[in-house]
C-alpha cells in the first residue's frame, strides 16, 4: 500500500492538545502582566498629575478646580483666570477632592484607578504627603 505522506487524525489532535495546554499556561501570565501594566499607568499618571497640581498650587496660591472630575482623557486645571491641561493614559481615572488639613490650610486628595481594575486605587494626600498603594 502506498503512503500519501500526510498527517493522521491522531497526530493533528495531539498538536491541537499541545497548543491548548500551552495557551492555558500562558493566559494567566498574560492577564497578570496586563493588570500590572494598568497599575503602572495609574501610578505614573497620579504622580505626574500630583506634581502638576503641586506646581499649580505653589504658583497660583490656590488649589485648582479640575474638570471633569472624575477625569479621564484630558483634565483641565483652573483657578478661574489661568487654565492648563493634563493628558491621562487610556483607561486611567483621576479624582481630586479639596479638603481642609489639620492645621487649617487648604489641601486635596487625588485618587487614581483604572477602568479595567475597579477594586484597586492609589491615592495622594497633600496634607500628609502620604501615597497609598504605591
């Protein structure tokens, strides 16, 4: 009998099973790496945004209003007479809240999270200088 040189059904099924096992091993790692990258984007944007707000507050002597609040995409910082913009990474959500510090001065908290990770956030408190979840 002449052999055609093709693959048998068993050989093809074996290859499919091997590929499925490798994909099952790689998928959780890929998901973990994606989550880590989302967190890194939020941390980076929060640090940069906090620095921008600190500079704004120092130069203008007032805590800026931010719109929209919470902010995604492009945030606008203003005190009524001066305005500047800040661009966030895709999926990052920043919220700023004005507070009164224990010494009576004006302060703010900035919270950041990613739309793909709803149960996790990072924050900065201007009164204490505390960064949470960094």
